[in-house]
C-alpha cells in the first residue's frame, strides 16, 4: 500500500453503485435529440396506416363504401372488420378477459372508435383516403352515465354478450354489467357498522383521466413472407407479453415474431395493452407484404386509447367517538367504457383495489366492485400506479379526512391514532394483503415537524377568521395524505397475465476485460433503467456501473419478462438482477479461490474483488476474475461468466409516504396557488437518490394535473369534449409547483436488496394531498366533500354553492 | 391531424398578394404565422386549396411612428412587439398583453396581423385594439381603406375583410403620457385562451377617472368595447360601489359560450372580476 492506493471509500465510489446519485446514462442521447423512437424507424418501402373513426358514440354501421378512397393516389387498401374476419381478427382478447372489436363490427360503441384502416404510401395520402371513406350510420341512444348502465331500460351495448350470464369474473347481473368483485367479511363489517358510535358515508368519485404520454402509441409491423416472420417495433411497456399475445391471436409461431421496443417517450400504463392499431398494421403488412407504420395523433390517443380511473366509490367508515376506526365498507361502480380493457393481472378485475384499507388498522372491511359498460372509450389502465391503487388511496385518504372533520379532529392526529404500528409488521390487512414493512408514525411525524404543520394550522385558523370578517377573499387549505402502496406484481401465487406468472428476469454476461452486458424483461419508458440496473450490478459484483451495458426491449435477446408498469421493475426485475449478480459472484468466488490457492470459504468479498480473510494483501479484483473466467477456471468448471435469474417474488412490496400540500384559493375566481408541497417517500433501499427525486417530481406533477383539472369528459350525448392539450390539462413548468422531497428508509425484508419501488408513489399519494387541500380549504364553510377535478370554475362553484360568493 | 393538399404561393409585394388572392378566389387564404390557420387545416376545418404566404413581403414588417400614431406592419410578430422599446414605453399595455399570448414558440411566429384579422374572439389583440382606438389598413384589388377596430368584428371568424383583401397594418393612437393601463387575463394555463380578459386604458385627474376605455376578450362571439362600464367610472375615484356598477355593466353585454373553461355564469362572473381588477391596477399605474 502507498499513497496512490485508493482507499476503500474511493474504490467504492468508483463503482457508482447503489446509493450513488449517478447521472442518467440515457440522457446523453436524449438531451441531444439522438434517441431512437418508433417514429424514427423507417424501413424501405414502408407504408402508413390511419383510421376512419366513428363520429357517433353509439350507432349501427349500415355500410362502408371505400370506392372513392381507393381512387385517392397513394391509397392501397382499406381494411374493415370484414377483411379482418377472413383472418379471424375482427375481435381481440383484452387483458381483462373481455373481447374488443379491432374494427367496428356491425356497431360502434364509442366516439372515435376505429371503423376502417386506410393503408397508403404516405401519411398524407392515408389521411386523404380516410376522408373519402363513406360510412353510413344509424345512430342509437348513447349510454353515458355509468349510474344508469344497469337501469332496466338501458340500451344494450354489447350485442356479442347477449344471453351470456357469466363473464370472465363470474355472474353478470345485467346486459351492461361486466363483473362483480367482492372481498372481505360482510357480516363482520355490517356488525361493526351496527354498533359504531360514529359513521361517515360519501360517494367519492375519481374522474376519468388519461395517462397521455408525450409520445403516443405507435408501431411498425414488417412481415417477411419468405421467412414467415413478423417483426414489430412498438411503444410497448411489456414487449414479451405482446409477442405471446400476437402469437396466440395471429397463430404465428412465437419464435417467428420479433418484438422490439426502442426508446419510449413515456408510458404511464398507456402502453401495456394491445390496441387495434397494432393488429391492423400487422394485418396490413401481411396483406401488402410491405412494412406498415401506424402512429396515433394526440386526439386519437386522448379519445380512443385506454383511459384511466373512472371509479365511483361509495365509502363508509365506522369509528368510535374518540377516533378509532372499526370498519370500512366500500362499493365501487367502475366505468370501463365499451370494452373491459383493463390491464390488470388476470385474476384481479379491480386490480389491487383491496389495498383500500390504506395505512390504517381496520379490524374489518368489506369491498364490492361492479364493473359496467358505457358508450365511452375502453380501459382503464393503471396511470402511473399499481392496478387501481391510486383510486384506493384516494378513496381512503379522502374518507379519513371526512371522518376527521366529523369528529372535529385534526386529520394528521386521526391518522396517527389509526396507523398500523411498526411492531404489527408483517401486517395482515382485513382485505387480504400481507404488508411487508413500515414505520408510519416516524414518517408522519417527520413530515409534521419539517413542514411546521402546527404553525400552518394556526395560520389557517387566523386566515379563516379574517375571511369571516371580510378582510380577505382567499382561503387556505392543508392537504394531508398518508398512502400505502402495493407494488411489485407479482408473486405467481396470485398474479398472472393470460396465464403467464408475473416474474421478471435478468441475464448478465461478463466479458473478459471486466465489462459486461445485462438484459432484462423490463422496459424503461423514462425510468432510467440503463442507469439504475447497472448500479445494482456494480454494488453486487464490484464492477463499475459504467462498465455494464443495460439492454431492454428486444424479445430476441432479452430473457422473458412481464415488463414495466405498476412500479414492478425494481421489486421484481431489481431482485432478479441482484440474484443473477449473486450467481456471477458465486462463480467468481470459486475462480478467485482457485487462483489464490485457498478454499472458497477463506475468501471475503471486499467492494471490488475477493480477499483472503486475514491476509489483506492476497486479493483478486473482479476485473481480473473476469479475465480468468476465460482462460484459467478450476478443472471441471465451465469457462465464461454468465448468469440468468428468473425471480418470482415471495410477496408484494409496500412503499409508503407522508405528503402535505398547502394551498391558497381565491374564492372569487376559483384560482388556486400551491404554496408548498412536501413529499416524504419511503421506498425502502434507495438505489439512486437523484432518479428517485426525478420520479417523485414527475409523479407529483401528474398528480397535480389530475387533481386540479386533468379530465376526459363526455357531454350528455356521448361526445368526448377534451380531445386536445388545450382542454386536457397538461401542466407546463409555469403551472407546476415547487416540490420539496424527503425520505425515510424502511427496507423490504423479503427483497434481496430491500428496495420497494417509487415511480408511482407520488401519483398515488399526491392526488389525495391536492384534493384534501381543496376540501380542507372549504371545510370551514361547511363542505364535506367536493369532487375532483378542482379546476378554477369548479372551485368557484364550490364557493358559490357554500354561499361564499354572491 | 394531417392537412389536405394545397398549393403554396409566396408573393414579394402587397400588389402581387392582392392579385393572387383575387385571381384564386375563395379557395385561397393568406398565410401569416400559421398558428391559427395551420391547426385548423390539420383538423381539416379549413381546407384552402391555395396558401398565399405573406412572409416574402418586406413592407409588411416593422414598427414605426406616424405622427401621434404607432403603425405596426401586419407581419410583425408578437415577439417583435415584445422586443420593441417604443412599444414598451409608449404603449405598455400592448407589451403586457403580448406577453400573455401563449408561449415564446407561438410568439416567434404569430403575427399581429394574423391575430387581429383572424376574427377569433379568443385572441387577445382585437379587444386591445378596440380599447386603444386602433384602425386597420385593408388593401384589396379595389385599393386601400381604413376600418376602425371597433367596426371590424362582425361575428366569430367574420370580419369586415372583403374577399381578396389583406390587412397590411394597424395604426394605434399613442395614449396620453401618464395614462394608466392593465390587461387582466384569466387563463387555465400557459398556451390557453382567456376564460375572460379585460383591457383598460384610462387617465386620472385629481384622483378621479378622467377618460377610460374598456375592452373585453372571449366573452362574446366578437371582442367587445364595454362602453357603459367605462362611462360608469368616469368622474369617480373607483370606489367599491362604482367598481361593482362597472363590472355589472360589463357583464350585461357578455354572452360567452359554455366550454371547458367553465359555464356561462362563471365566465361572465370572472369577466366582471377582470374588469374590476384591470380598473384598479390601471388607476394605480396612472400618473
Ligand atoms: C397554442 C397556442 C396558443 C395560443 N394562445 C393565444 C392567446 O392566448 N392569445 C392570442 O391572442 N392568440 C393565441 N394564439 C394565436 C396566435 O397568437 C396566432 O399566431 C394568431 O392568432 C394568428 O396569427 P398568425 O400570424 O399565426 O396567423 P395565421 O394563422 O397565419 O392566420 C390566421 C388567419 O388570419 C388570416 N390572415 C393572416 N394574416 C392576414 C392578413 N395580414 N390579412 C388578412 N388576413 C390574414 C389567415 O388567412 C387566417 O385565416 C395561440 C396559438 C397557439 C398555437
């Protein structure tokens, strides 16, 4: 050792492993405009497809006349349901066990539904062609309000289901009913309500919104007639699932399907499922023998591609006078639109909504969810949340505030009183989950201390008095939210998609020079996997993160995985990465023992290599071990240094957090200002604090958008009126509040590195914080629950309804 | 979201542009910044067969003084309005309002001529031009004429422009030194048109309003001049009762459509508030 010998700290820092604020390696290409997205894919002879869409929300399709369209220069084909029937693809299965029209088959069921697919030599010609396809419709009465779906005289939407009394999830009660899903002990819960000292009941709606990634859904399909192979470039969050689905529905051998998801510009759940555009582009390529590109525009994405939420949750809490919760009863009316195109694990028609007991120790609970059809676009997908978790978090967090108001208790105090205690973990919830770990009290108290919660409440009391005296027209709200998420789908015992267990995978191949490539079944859409996955490997095996190339998205090279959504990548693939790295390390240890001429057990891992215990100078670096793996392995051992791991998680992970929103609202205009937003997240072990912060910022911005105005709205006759970013609220940097982030660390006990996942927490926890702030602001004027979204005019309307404006 | 096909023309003079427009007839449209026209074409709500791009006409650009008038060429961009010191000093309300139009990208291309000629009640410049007493110079095959901004707007997207005419310049009398001004615009976010907006230009004398004019944006199918509201404040010190009266007089002429910005009642209500706030701020600025 001499002065130039790096210290342990220096060696460790050189790895840029877990805990390091490593800069995002993918940003080098993104910030220079050198990303490679689907629309950048240009194949020789490529054609373009575009849709004729329905102007009607509900109508019979009498006739489709394509003769004029086919005369447009450049238009080569017009595909309709009749064309698709010849290859048995007029309908496709959804991930939720329903079927969905690819192109209108006899009827249209929502405005902007796909009716015909025009294929042309360029996009302009395709659009000209669309305008020349003449479709004759016979309008039918539209069904817009989900509360009227199961009326006796409600129109029959799904003629394909007439007479079917059972669906994928059990009995159907009505021709517009999809499923009923119940969880929990009804008798016990009803009994708790009977003897409750205090109860609250409120219909809490979580309006229909949309993930709206900046890059819309798109694909290029290229069928090679000679080889019989189909290559699909697409915006896929789950490329392997797409490959299997295509194989099953198009009856193509799976080895002849190549799915490639290049760089993706945001997904947020929008890019999990399969859409008519993919099927039509594939069929068009098979028919024409040319590659076919389909790129959705913004209007199409917002109005036809899967929406999110649209849950109407009648929520009741039973409690004692002093604020101890004794029971929870929730009934959800779920509006799925024309087809149930949820992207949930197969056995979970309402996702993991049964996390609705939240962070609280409810002795009993009962939940029933009814899914119904309406004449709206199909869905709903998990918009930056694990399946229906954000609806559940909103439901319970709003309801806890309503209870606090009824009890005249501070909402933070009520929460502290009912939290699951640290010693209760692993905790079995009344609705069936086993929470892995948590320390809610510490997180909540840290939030309250850091934000000066007590002082803020005092200021609020003063402002309220001033408002009542007529000295100000501004009201102040404090939105407390304490969420528990359930992510990391998931254990094969309860999670699958179309029969495929929801494991994930990693393959690591080390090269002789101490570098390597790692491939996963996940697919980043902006999460920064190329950065963080390499950090896990760096710490696990002692090779600098910079020496590890991460590759995702090519189904020919990546091991099978279920993709990236539901905050599952770190809990599932992150574990697979650690496990694969440990296999590498185990073999490396055998090689090192052989080279250092000691027994394996005499070695200990020391940051970036193995050292002989008690003999510090006898050391072999991982870099040297990689070299040795290719020339001098112990006799009987196979050369090389590679490993694959498929990880089936034993349990979900349960990230949590404490958020506070401080908001001021001008009652005369309804204009609000988010004065302060504090987000404390506990996602267990933190792989890259900078990426976590980025994820939290992004998720909070989306939560802000949703709570304060982002909505897919239909008028009474079924026209969708929020078809562009003019009306669909997409905040810019100007509207976005400043975010303060903080953390505690409660590792997951069952995860190899203790990590829980964070990408979706801020959306899940953020929405109730904003909504609670608005509701809290108005509560002293007599409001108990004001529905989202809280845009300016609705805030004004709330003030007006409460008599605060003339 | 793909426009239909069209032919593109780029004349070098107003005379050529006018000739092209009259030769090509109804199927031709002038193209300025394209930030209103091109989106309509992408939605195929507008399907002109010919676009006559005015960017090649050098005389349509620039800001100059003509006596006590500020004359702005039609093809002057909103960004150029913001960059002008003369405007910032002598006509600061124009600077303030231009800053409230969308974002820098839109302002780099959007022109004052396109903004006022379009006839979109959501555009901010028309009500401002009415408030400031501007006139528009229109040139067509039959020669040139001047039309007051106040007489120009006839309905949503209907204006006094005759087929084949182009608007070449706007001429704005420079307001009196020491005038007070404010453009109050309520919008949902950057890039949104006004839920309601009010322009106020006034002068004060001895603590009382001496002259006042008030314009309203996006609360009717045309921009409005709120004459009664302006009358109501003359001679007052803008006490609470007067402000209320002015707001009520302004609301009385509003007839906004219900849209995602809010129901009619809300848009009128906040229209009144914009008037109140603009009056207060303008008065505070007046010397
Ligand atoms: C996202 C976005 C947000 C916007 N927000 C606002 C806003 O808040 N406030 C606002 O005021 N504007 C807003 N605009 C509109 C913007 O200011 C436009 O640029 C402007 O309205 C039109 O100017 P233009 O030069 O782009 O005209 P163009 O789009 O080229 O033309 C508009 C119309 O006027 C005609 N025309 C153009 N010039 C002339 C002329 N010299 N003589 C006769 N006819 C002519 C054209 O034929 C066309 O019919 C927004 C635009 C966008 C894209």
